[in-house]
C-alpha cells in the first residue's frame, strides 16, 4: 500500500478515536498491523500524529487555553470564584498530568516491549469496557458535585490524574480513564469530558516529545511528508469527533462505547491468535 494512503488512514483512525472512550492507541496498533506496518518509524508516527488531535482541542477550546496564559479580569455578570485560568488552571493541569507522566517515564521501555501488541490491546479494551459499566453504575447526574470545569479542585485534578495512569496500558484509553475517573469522583458528564479534552494536551505533548527524542536517530527528512499528512488528517478528524461527541454527551450514556469495546476485543484475539 502507498505509504501516503496509509498515513491518511491512520490519521483518520487517530483523530476519530483519540477523544472517544475506545482507545486511539489500541486502534492504531490494530490498524497498523492490518496494513502490515511495523517498526520504530511507525511506532513514532502513531505518537506524533497526536499533535493533530492536540491542535484540534486547542482550536475548539482556544479561550480556555488563552485564559491559562492570560487570565484577565472576570467578565461582568460572571460568577466570582475559582476558575480554570492563570496559575490556578496551570496547577490543576499539572496535577492531572503528574501521575501518568511519572509512571510513564519510569516504565516507558517495559510498556513498549510488553504491552504494545494485539493481545494486550484486546485485554485492555475488555477491562476498559467493564470500567465504563462500573463508572456508569456508581455515578449519576443527581450525585454530581462538580457542574463546571471552573469548580474543579486540586484534589479532584490529582484524582483524575491517578486514574489517567490506567491509560498507559495501550487499549485502555486515556479518555476512558479520565472521563470515567471524573464521573466516579463527582463530576458530571459534560465537565468530565471537557476536562478530559483539556488535560489531554500536556500529557500528549510530553508523550510526543519523548517519542521524537527517542527515535530522532532513525528518522530522516524523507519522513516529513508522511508524518505531516497523518497529522493534518488527524486534526480534521479530531475536530469532527469532538464536536459530535460533545453533542451526544447529554443525550446518551457511555455504555454503547463499552459494548463496542467488548465486541472488538474478541475479534482482535480471533484474528491474530
């Protein structure tokens, strides 16, 4: 297959699945295997094209990110109180990113060696599905204590960060771990999802940088078009996925995503075993 066609396919998969609770890394591993792509170059590509998804979040939530750097005064009529802005907002995102970043740095080589394979992904998809069912059963709109992203506390941010460590298992899904973690800790659906999108940016930037540094010696200028196409397609697909997902959050539960994961997991095992 032409590598640029493969780049487009992988970019679509990345963009559509990054912010849904179905695991983008798991789907990329499976898609790459189906396309017959493997090696350090592809592994690095799968991480780098996350930059497209990151940019999609920044574009859609630019006012939030602008407020982190330039908080400015509270607008007239807006409630006075803590906000996800300025130093406080950066501190909350740091707390959320800290646990997974620390564990990921310590176990990076072991995760790459032992967990980046179809069997591990299938298991993670199934376990993540059970986690979604558990979170849906334990949480509820009536019991939500946090109904605004601005109301998040350092304790809650760190708690979501601890749940995010589950996403280091390829196939479990960063979105699944943070959104379901947010629900279990008292956030409503909209808040858990929005904060999951925002918290994705620092951890994904760190992962992309680490991957590029570790593979710098194996990449050449000839790889730039391949990587650029995948990143651009990932950006467009992520924009669409986030808009659709946000529109569905208040109308459906996350259970359909859990059933999807349970359906895909045995198919992966059947195909590769």
